């Protein structure tokens, strides 16, 4: 069997030191500090956030780092340790579609917070991403949240800004400046995670509840399929649009309001008849909300078998009703289950990206090996693997916060 590639999280202190040095070389001055924000894995509750529903993600130990320095001349200079492209412009130039590409996730945060920022504020930013890109692990939200926490720490007038309000600003940056119509799950967990816990998010009122990981003998194995994943293409927005049309046809503010017991009712079917794919999409959203709450109950009962079967049920619903899976994700799920995983599913927006599997701690290598072998047999690109240990939220890494 070939050697598997495991993506390890970076060490905060090492990255902070190297990044501060690169910042000095690039901008000729030291940063005010270095901040980091985590990517995420969603255990269950997919495509529910923009329907006012439930999700249960965890923050990964894999983080995006941002060395940041405030300026007082309204200029933004944005660069990356990995990306060859950079952007320089004035704060007033930032807006929907400007700048393009990854710098939008940085500049967009300043744009979204503009009302609360002092006149003339600008930034120098150098980012260093350690969340795999395009892997459905929320590298974009980690990017905007790392800059968001930096700006909040550095600007006196923002000291009282809550994590929920900062998450909302990062969502606006992504929706309105970067043009990706995502919900708020990723930013919420990146900013509001609790170390060693999952986070139950209720997107209706943005409340969160930490949920303990009660299965110490089991791990969440992440398979980065390395199939391309982009939320800025049309598929994600199309699903969201269908859900909004379905809610309107049902006379509801969001699909959260639909009682699961009414899914088969004739009036519901009639109302959705004119919404292409409406019935199947609605069925996914409504049943997925139920699975999230059932899974929280299964965790409380330490019932790993039930947790696993709910995860697999989620995948089937995403594959068949929501139609956001793809060949690579299905191969990963089937191979993981075949090798003894208790459950497996795609995670994140879909159309590529990552799958996760609930695996007995002793079987992690075995299951990962089986997935890699299945990919090789199918002629797919070699997948990468990581372990999803629930980790801490965004914050400053250098200079280390005191107290
Ligand atoms: C992406 C989005 F950014 C989230 O808001 C969420 O909708 C997810 O896809 C699907 O559950 O990660």
C-alpha cells in the first residue's frame, strides 16, 4: 500500500514568528500582531444554515494566520505567503466585486465594518493559510475571520463588538464583496467555537450551544478528495434560490417552519409543484434538521452506532435529494463504510471537497488506506487525510494575549 498523506495543523508560535519576519521583509515594518482563525468540519446539518435550520460543526486545529498592521492613510495592502497575487488599493475602492479573488475576503471585512471604523483607517495584511484550499473545510471563512478578529483587537471602538456581530460582518464580506452566497455556519464556528466541543448552531436566532464529544474511542477522519470545490460558482446559489422559492410557495419565511410531519401532505406537494426539484430539496432540508437534533441526542447517549447511521443518512439525502455530492465524495463514503467506518458523509457545500467518516480510533489508518486504495482503483487523484480534533476559536497568537 502506498504511503498516505496526512495534513497536520501548523504550530502557532512557529508560524507567527516566520510570518512576522516575512511581513517585515515585505512591508518594511513589524506587524501589530498575528491572529489565527480555524477552518471547520461539519459533523451534520448541511445546507440548513441559509434555511434557518441547525448545524453541528467543529473548529479544526488547522488555521489561517494573518499578520496585520493598522495604517492611518486609508490604504489596504494585502498579500499572502502562498498566493502569487496580491492587492493594493484604497478602502473606498472596496465594494461588491472589488477586489476580485482571495483578497476580497480580507478587504470585504474592512468594507463590512466600515461604519464602525475611524476615518482613514487602512491595513497591511500578510496571510498564511494552513486550512487546505478548496477542500470544503472553510478556508475562506478562516481567512476573513482571522482578519476580523485582528481588526476588532486593534481598533479601540470595536472592543464591544460581539462574536456574533463580527461573524455577521464576515458573512457580508463573503456574500457581498466576494460574491459567494453562503450561509453563516462557517464564520460562526470559526469565531464562536468552544475548544474540544462541537457547536450546535441554530441559524434562526444565531444562538449556539457547545456539545461535548462523548465518543473518546472514535475519531472523525477527514478525506480531502482534492476534487475542485468552489462556492462562488452557480450550483450553491441555485440550491439556495430553490429553497427560497420553495419557502415562498409554502407561505413561509424559511423552510425551518415546515413541520416534518407535513412533508407528505397533498397541500405541500401542490404548493411545491411549480418549483423545479422543490420537493426533493425541501425533503433534504427538513429531514436534515431532524438528523442534527437526533445526533446531538445520540452523542448524549454515547451511541456511536446511531451517530454513524445518522451521518450516512445525511450523505444519502445530500446525494439523492439535494444532489450536491459527486463521484469522489461517493467513492470516499462507500470505501470508508466498507472498511468499517460507523458512518460517513460529505461535509460542507459539496460538488467536491471533503468527506468525513466516524471511525474507531484503532481503525483510522485502515479506513484511510481503504479510501486511498479505492481512489487509486477508480483512477482518481490521491486523496489527503486529516484528523478532526475539535479545536478552539479565532484569536490572537502573537504577541500572546495576557490574562
Ligand atoms: C458552505 C457554506 F459556506 C455554509 O454556509 C453552508 O451552507 C455549507 O456550505 C453547507 O452546509 O460551507
